[in-house]
C-alpha cells in the first residue's frame, strides 16, 4: 500500500475484490452435486456479471440479460450445452416474472446473430 492510502480517511473495507468473489462463487457452486458442469459455468458467469455490473433490483434483469447475451454470446454459441443452460435460466427468470418475453426474444436474436457470424465469418 502506498503511504497516502494508509493515512487517508477512505475505508476500503466494503470494496469487493473481484478475484476473491469469483473464487468464493466457484467454490460455492462446486459444492452442488446435482448440477452439471455447464450449469455451474453459466451460473458463475452470471454471478460474476451481475456483481461487476451492480445489478441490484429485479427491474435491472432485462437490461442485464441483453448485456450478458452481448458480452458472452460469441462464446455461448460455440458451446451448445452452455447456450441451452443460458436459455433455460432465462426461462426460469420468466417463470418468476422477472424477465419478459420480449427481452428473452431479444436475447435469442442476439445469440442467433452470433451463430450466423460463427457459421459465415465476415472476410475482410
């Protein structure tokens, strides 16, 4: 630590260390025995995303789902099991009334666009 940090009045106790939070999240998810590896990976990606983006309320979930699809879509379409886990998770959010059908459709359109890019890469 730098000396100015030591003597400052600012308290960093409440700051979240992303590396520690990611480690704790993975450790917690590894404790589940009735969940597949792919489901654990999606949940870890989602937990990390909502923590870093500070998604705090149910009203933020539609935005978060679209942003998550944009951020991770390229990797999701390369792993069919992951994309199905993500879609199943969105269905669960919809069942709980947290995600609307239009946003779920928008997320699927985003994923389909990544699938098309993956099948027909743009040559430049």
